[in-house]
C-alpha cells in the first residue's frame, strides 16, 4: 500500500452582479469596480523533518503524517473560504473568513493541517466572494453533520 497522495488546488472567485471582471459598485454613483482577488501560498513540512519547510505546488506528492499550511492575502471586503475535498470524496469547510474593511489587504496564515492515513487525491478549493456565502456555509455544515 502506498502512503503518498496528490494535492490539487482549485480556485473560484464568486462575483454576484459581475461587471467587467469585477463586482458592481456597492454605492450608487461609484465609478470604480471592487475587485475580488486573492493570492495564496501553501507550504509543507514532512513528518520526518518538521523543521524544514517546502513549497507545495499543484500535483506535489505528500505522505501521511505530512502537514500543509495555507497563507492567503485577500483584498478588503472579500470573504474567503477554504474547502477541503478528501481522497474519499468527503468535503469539509476548513476555513471561513468574513469580509473586513482594513485599508490594506489582509494576510492570514491558517492552522497546520496534518494529512491522515487515507491516500489518494486531496483537493483544496479556495473561494473568494464579495458577499458571505451563507448558503454554502449551511450546506457544508449540514454535510458535515450527516
């Protein structure tokens, strides 16, 4: 039995009222579009050498016991979600961050995630939205509870 797995990252920017690649202005008479954007990075560390970090790229092979950490830089007023799809097909909401209104983009380093013994392809869905996706949150909560 192999103890390795592949990791894929899937990205989705959700824009309601999409206009020219952005979100329709929030205030009447506004002349600019609010962008929905984020940048991310994923680092890993192996169970055998936890003090040494490496960049996790799409398709990299990891092993059970290895850990990954996602760091996200998102624009102000952008809601952000990290949804994990495990190798067995199960989904879980790993992280949900509401929009905030700081002057500068927000940088968040999420908690370390240790890979379990179930091998296969793991998929990380990164979702950015101008508005909270409450129906998505409710659906994932119901899925987790089932």
